[in-house]
C-alpha cells in the first residue's frame, strides 16, 4: 500500500518543499502521513496513526496545527505550471448528522444537510490533482449576504494570476451570463459546458435577438459557431458534438478555438472520478470539525496528502514498469519524470 511505502522522512521532504516555515513543515509531515495511513478525515482516526506518546496527545497536536498552521499556500504550490488546462469542480459533501454545525446548509435536493466544496485541480495521468479550494453552503451564503455566483468568483479571484493563457474548464453549473462576463473582464481563457436545459438564447450579432443560432445537430455530427453572442451580449465561440452512445449532444462555450475546447472538455470528463476518489478514499464526508476555518484547513491537508500519494504511487508504478532493480529514494521534485 502507498501509505506504507511513504516514510515519515519522505513526507518531511515533501513538507519542506510546500510549507513556508521549517517548524510548520515538520509538524505537518506526520499529520499528512497519518492521513494517508488512516485514509480518514476524522482527527481521532488520524491521531491513532501518528505514533508518539498517545492518540490523545496526537489529537491535541493536530488541533494546535489547525489553529496556527496555514496549508493554503502549501496547497497552491502543488499547481503545475505546465498544465494544459485547469479543472474547476463543485462537489457536495453530505453531513446529514451535523444539524448544529454552523457552516452546514441544505444541498441541491433541498433536504440533505451538507456543504459545497469548490476545488481547482490540474490533470495528471488521468487524475485531477487539487491545488486550491473554498467551501460554502446555503447557510453561509444566507448569513453572509452573498450568492453562489459570488462564491464562484471568489474561488477564481484568489488564484487567477497563476493561469496566464491556460484555459479553465467548468461544468454546466457555471454556465450563466454574469460569470461569462467576469471571465472576459479578467482576461481568462475558459471552456464551459453549456447548460442547454435553460434554453439559452445565442445570437449571431450583438443585441439583435431576432437572429438566433439554432443549436441543432445530428447524431455523430459536430458543429462550431465562431463569434456568436450569449443572450445577445457576451461574445464567444460555441462547439458541439453528438457522439455515439451519448443521450444528447454536448455543447461548450469558450473563448478559445472551438475544436480545441471540445477536446479539452472531453479530456476533463475522463477524470471525473478523481473527485469521487477524494470523498471515498479519504472520507471527506466523515469530516467532523464544527469550526469552518479548521474544517477548511483539514480539507487542504487532506488534498495535499492525496496529491502526494498519487504522485508517489505513479513514481512506484514507473519503477515497476521499467523493472528497476535499484530503488532510489521515493522523494523527487513535484511533477518531474
């Protein structure tokens, strides 16, 4: 198992690269290793895998780190500058028993308790490796007098200086006019799956609603519309196809070349399971912190541990594939071959 192969010394080397302060890095390393060893998000279970004098003392050490540590910058340092695109995804974290937890609201179904975790990630060998996240819920939005749209913009604003010409890839939840406008205003490249269920009006000319684009396409066909306008206002390109086996055609809105945008979105769909892995393998839905700030910090540590585990696992697979007899230390610079 990968958690047994990554030694504490290996983890300390990773931690030294990611965290700013030496002491913070040293204290983070055993927590990160214990997250992988326990495959859990519960502090009590993580503490049991840290060694030391007792699980109780370990739990207190974790709480002190969550109070004083800052994993946000460390998580951002996992961004791969050479990535072909950035995946932006919202996943629901169910918390059905957390009736008194202040940051927990109601999910899309209108009855299940939980919160939303918006993650930004880069693709790596068929997986998505997170480098940034924020949380929000129906309750925090109401109490802070914010909106879902504002939360979406907040997540991007925190890290948009990193992207340059790299496209951001979004699902249908982000397919709305004000968000298209925000991305254009910031000069960001985007690929967003069009929410055709809302019957959006697409026009050939700005402001001329009578000249509407018909999003009609036959099976196993593809189409590209360059320089059209979403609701007669936001200029964009549209690209769509209806592949064999699909129940309906897929359209993407973009400000890059249409065919390239379709290929990027198709690639993104292939690694959708990575986000499910995070919830199942590391137990995100079992997280129990009642403090939102501590919860977010713990999730960031979980994302860091997950990424280190994936990268280490791929390194081991490469060694086995090449049948290397001499096993060099597991540690290596992030994303190097």
